[in-house]
């Protein structure tokens, strides 16, 4: 049985973006959107490929590509290529599937993460503000969950007791967030 792979037109576009012809495709599961995700591989190289599948994922992928184009640091994968398209933009970044993914955590890994966070906070990039992209209403997520926790709990990311314990802190932190453009 062969594993799913992108259509030939997408495969050709990816080859053009990366400058080499992928010989194998491995679907990647997970993620926060219905974008298609693959590891494209040749004999001595590989890349993580993200393909928009809906108007929403196309919009999100455009914002993600802009961030990759404007941010640089050890804290993020290298941008290998980007191609905008009316319905199916493609983003290609460094394949990190062979990297170490915690847990377990140890002191050297924690120190590396803390250094990466410091590096990230020390940098800046000209990106659209949260307010411009999402509007002020987007900052009511935790209070919305507090009012009706069942849909969130159905995701099984946390127990009801864990959510009850965390919600006051999350709602308070959310209330302190400002979603306006700075002058």
C-alpha cells in the first residue's frame, strides 16, 4: 500500500520551489489547521512542506510565510521556499523531524530553549499587528471557554479539574492583553 502524496501539480511546484525533485513523500499528521503537510525527501535532503487546502489555511499560510521572511533566528526552522497561489499556497521549511523533541527535558535542553526565547524577544520584525489581523474580539478566548467549557474539554487537552484550576489565571492574563495598533 502506498502512502498518500500530493497531486502531481503540487509535486512539480514543490520541486520548483526547493530546486530538487522529491522522490518520496511522507504525510505529516497533527497541526492546528487542515493544511496538508508532508516531508518531501530525496536521497540526501528533505523538507517540510505545508500546502493550503481552504481559504482560511491559505490566509494563515500567507501570514506564516511573511513571518518566515521577516524573522530570522536559531529559534525557528530555515525558510527553504514559498510560493503564493490563489487557492493553494505552498510553504517549505527545514525538516526538523529528526530533531530531539521533549520530553524528557534536561538542563542543557532547557538552557537552549531559554536562550532561544531570549533571542526571539531581542529581535523584531515588521509584521501586521494582532489587532489588525484578528480584531479585539479575538482576545476573549479564555473567557469564552470559562462561560462554556464543554467544547474545549471535548478536545481532551486537559481534565475538567485542570481547566478549573488554570482558568482564573488564563482569564486574568487575557484581560491584561491589549489588542490595539501602537502609534
